[in-house]
């Protein structure tokens, strides 16, 4: 069915992502929008929402004519569960989940409404889909992690002077249930770079402080900050503590390096949002999510902050700087 043939508006609600329902199912104003899966006044999630809306508009889906979007913001997995129930109760035609906690919450609430996810690692291992090629069920989407990323992160930490010998992988267990997948990939890559790796679970700024202070005392330590809602929300504290303890760190998001972190390498989330919209569009036109393959990341972004390197008295290999997509001086 072509968009201009629709006799009613469709409704999309976002839970760390989004859900889509007929406008006729609700009597609320068509432009009402809330998001779930982050912090409402955080520029990171606002930019993701803007990318999502912009990509929908390019495909002809606009809130003024044939679409409504309902959004919920949640950084707490418990809150995600509550909001997921709210969104499913709206009777959507599709849902977009932005983060693993959001996807888990939505999965608990429905096995029939189509769900498209972004920012999720290891969707097969976490039990969200049967396989990447044929996910089956009502869930499909875009993975945020591929094993070669682990080697890239370690390579970046060892292409500096003085080189890193011990790597702590910082994550919050509550918002990073896929940490074991990443730790395994990093441990497998570690011998090639002559480094040792250890998990560093934290759940507060105070625990981040304790972990980094201990790592700094050991000398030649470095930090990998895993992608999750927790690390994004606490990014200012994490960046500041790494600087205070003179620790080189690699982050999974470009905005960490842009905010003062040393280096970043990860998925281009604007690209993931745009690709997710293509799936939402196809589902609105009748496609089944179980027939749409889960896609691995294809577009990455690497940023080097030479200003931070100078402050840390660290020299980054010219070859690494030359391959960066962005360099901050």
C-alpha cells in the first residue's frame, strides 16, 4: 500500500526505540511524542530522535499528515518495563527499541507486534532472534557490535606512547547484559597485542572513581568504555575521571571523544537510525519482521582527540591519526 493511499494516520511509539499504531486507536493529539531509552534532555538521544524523524520524513511519513509518534524516555531497566507496557497497550503496528534494556522490556510485553531494534549487541546470544539471516518471530533490527571491533579498540590503545599493557573494560551489568560477549572477543584478541584484559563492572560514579584509581596505581593501564545507556549518561564523569587519573581510554561513541575523551571507535548511530526507518517503512507496508534479516554494523566512525593526548602526555601513532574520521586539535 502506498503512503498516499492510507485513509488513516499510522502511530509510532518509541521505547528506547519506537512503536507504530493506527491513529484511530487513540484520541490524543497527533503530534504528541515521548521517547523511552535514555534521558529526555540529553543531546545524544535528542539527535537520535531527530535522525529517526528526518529519515521517516524522507520516506513520506510525516506527523502532520499520516503519522503519529509516541515516545518514552527511560534510563532505568525497571522503568523501561513499565513504559513498555504503556506502549504495547496503545496497539501499535510496530515498535522501535533503542538499547538492550528497551528491547528486553518490549519482548516481555508482546510476541506479535513487530519490533525493530538498534543499539543492541549479540541479538542471537541474548535470545531476541533465532538467527541473523532469518530472525523469525516479531523482532529484527541492527546490531551495534561486531567481533573485529574488539581488535580495533585494543589496537588503538597499543598505538600510543607509552603503550598500554593492562586494559579494564568498564561496563554496568544492569544495562550491559552483553558484556560477556564483548569481554570474550577482547580476551581473544588480547594476546595479539600483548595486553591483559579484565572486566570492570560499575554502577555509580563512585565505583568508576575506585576502579580508575586502582588501575592508575598499577601503571600502564588503559580503559575500554563499553556502549550502554549507563556509560552515555555518565560520560562526563567517566571522561573527567580518566583525565584525573591520567588514563588513556577508548570509547564506543564519537561524542565521547568530542567531549574530551582520548579516542573513540564505533557504529555511526545516525546511519543505524536511518536504516531502522527503512525497516519500519517496510513493516508498515506489510513486511514481516521475521523475514527481514538482522544486519551487522557497516558504517563506523573513529575520532582522535589530540588535545586530550597532549594533556595526558601521550603520543598517538601518526598512522592511527591518519586513519581517523575526525581529529580534534
